[in-house]
């Protein structure tokens, strides 16, 4: 086995599926801490990555305890990921690009034979002796989630989600560029599972972007339930409301469920620090009070469009959803 590949810092920053090769770049702990996401936005020179054939990844690599942080869109998952990133006890890999590439490939009809195991071997390597690795795939890789859990039989996971009302408000706060992606994201989620076949024709033709966002929410919630049910009890759902109301309590219980050996004092201190800044722009102060004020302003400003969208969803989407997909997850982690 290559001594270099035993080191998690030799990180797979990209994957070219047709050519069956990774791009590998040496990064350090500071890159993990600074980078909001380990995709094309990683704070490292992607152009310097070295090629590594998928077939050349050793069958035996050091492995850490793995926890999964899945999520639907716009539900506070980056905050949760930063809260669980407490080196040397645990590191959180926030949206590695290699998983996005695999999700894109599956969506495009490519075979993933021979990709899953070596990719997970590379992502599961420990960053610190005895430390765990939490992997947070992008929501665009929900089409891989069941397979990822099945391929890591000793792992546990959570899937973070939000209410429809919170989701719509979050979408209204996004940039026009982000909002323009809503139809594509809805279509992507509808390609997973059987939800699309249960919808009436009108649901598949939303009259505007906000209704398309409601369709995206419903489809991703159905993906969430498929994942929870397929996991055999190893993945549980977590509502954003708990996260925002009690970050320390929610993350302490989540860490215990994921079997992360993080000292209570260290986790509490990290949660308090993360709660005081913007999870996607850590130099900017931000807190739950500011988030609540912004949500109230958006709700008041867009009262009529929100009401119309909710009525459309109540008519065309919610009746086709399973009760567990519609319901707010219980705060279940003991």
C-alpha cells in the first residue's frame, strides 16, 4: 500500500467518472476548517490535483468510525456539520465533490460499478488517531444515500430536514442564481423513489418558482423517508427547529447517536462558537435572533405568494406524500 494513500490528507478533491480517475491533492486540517464545502469551492488549488486511477485505490486502507449527515436543502446542515467538526475527536467532510460527481453520474445514467467502495475507502480514512469522520454529502447526492449507508455497515447517520414553511422562506432569501436551480433540483429528487408516480399531473407543472420549490421539498422529504426506512434503524430524521432552538442539546444527542467520542465541554464550546457566526461565511457574525428577524421580514414581505404556494402544495403535493414524509420528525435521539 502506498504510504501516501494511508494519509487522509491525500484527499480526493475530484472524480472523473468516464475516465475512472480521481484528482488527489494534499490538504491540511486548516483547509477543512476554512472551506464551507469540499467541492469546487474548496479553498485549495484544484488545478494542482494529481490523477489516481479508481482501480489503484488499495483494498485495505486505515478506516475511522464513520457517521453520516444527510440533509434536504436549506435546513441548517452546514451549521450542524461545523458543530460536529471538533478535531482531533471528529472531522466533518462537508460535501466532498467526489460524492457530487457520483450523484451526477447516477442521475445521468452512468453505471457506478466499482466506484462506491474505493471512494468510501478514501473518505473514511482517519484524520487523527482515534478520531471519527462525519461525511456530509450534498443534497444533490440523496440518490446515493441508501447505497452509501449499505456500503458502510458499521455506520450510523442522521438526515436533517426542515418544514415546508421554513423551506419556502429560505428559498426566498437566496440569490436569483440559486433560485434558478430550483426546477433542476426538483426534477433530480423526483427521479429517486416512487413519489413522482403518485403525483397528479398538475403537481409536475408548478406555476412558478416558489411552487417548484415546494415540489422540491416534497420530493426530498420522500427521499428522506426512503433512506430512514431502508437503513434498518441506522439513520434517523432530525428537524431543523431543534437545531436552531438548542444547538448544544441537539448536537450532543446527535454526536452520541453517531458514536462520536467528543468530550462534552469541547462540543459545547464549539457549538457556542458556531452559533455566533454565519456557517457559510465564518468571518461574518450571525445568530438565531438575526435569523428569526430575517425570516419574519421575508414572511411579511411575501405573505401573499407564500399563502398561494402553501394552498397549491396542500392541494397538489401533500395528499400524495406519505404521512411520515409530511410530519415533523420527533426529537428522537436518546
